[in-house]
């Protein structure tokens, strides 16, 4: 596949991106751009392709206000055009694995017999007696892969973001009714457009030199 943007364009977008502290509450994300960002979330990579998460887009101002009370008063929760809670599965079951395999067959064709080896690999890894305790951590890591993908895609489309861990997950779970659905809040992301009042918008990025972070062996 030929590159669809230059290396300088990619780096420009990544250098432009920052964790936006102050959003302009009057600016909304255009519908076509938002649809693209949602599709980018769907297309994110995940372990085994299982997608053990849900992306909860909180639009209701009343619900956002309730979440704000459990997010250390960070105004991004209510001022950003969009607010997403990344929720990870708290357990895996054979039914979830089989649902994914059925989806795979529907999209690619084939049958369960041909996928028996793949199914066995997933069940051995995710349903073993020792797996239950690590499933929430495994699923949470998949959320972070999706979050990273969203941050980059948003930057390429000129949309500001702020990834957020500063909240009380148990309280978010309660407000959104996640536990009853088998999910738990892991991380959040506010999206929209920076305010001219955000002093961090023009601050230089602080990063260690590449030679200190990247090792070749």
C-alpha cells in the first residue's frame, strides 16, 4: 500500500497533539469526522481479535455532570464535545469466544471445524483455572491499545483529545451500570477542540531524546 500521507505530515500531527486541559464547550465535532473516529475505534487491534471492551460515549449532560463529581472536578468531562469511557470485560466465557468465532465466519466464511484450533488456543489461554485473575488486566491493556489508536487518529483529523485516568473507576461503574454488563471502567478520553485559554496548547513537548528511549539490539 502506498503511503497516504507524508512522514512530515504524520509528525506534524503528533507534535500538534497534546493532552488538552481546556476545551471550547461551544465547538462540536462534525458528524462525518466523529463517525470516522468511531470507526477507528472499531478497527483498533486487540488480542486474538476478541475486542474485550466497550466504548461508552457519554452524551447526556446530566450523566456527565454525575461523572464529573468522580473525576476530581476535571472540566474536560463536561466541556469536551465528546466523552468516552473505555470499559474492559471483567471475565471471559466460552460464549464470548464462540460469539466472536461466529462473527468471524459471518465475515470471512468458513466453519467452526476449520477454526477449532484457534478456538482451543483461545480457551487454553483465557479460560484456564489460572486465567480468571488476569482477565481484567488483559482486557484493560486492550483498552489502552484502542485509546492510543484514537489519540493518533484524532490528531490526524485535527481533533483535540485528553486521555484521562484521574477518576474513581468504581463510581463510574456505578453511574454507568457497567458491573451488571460484565465491564469495568479503565480509562477515559475527552475529544473536541482546544480553548484559546488553554496555556498548554503552545507549550513545547517535553520528551527525552530518541537515543535514550529507543534501543537497537
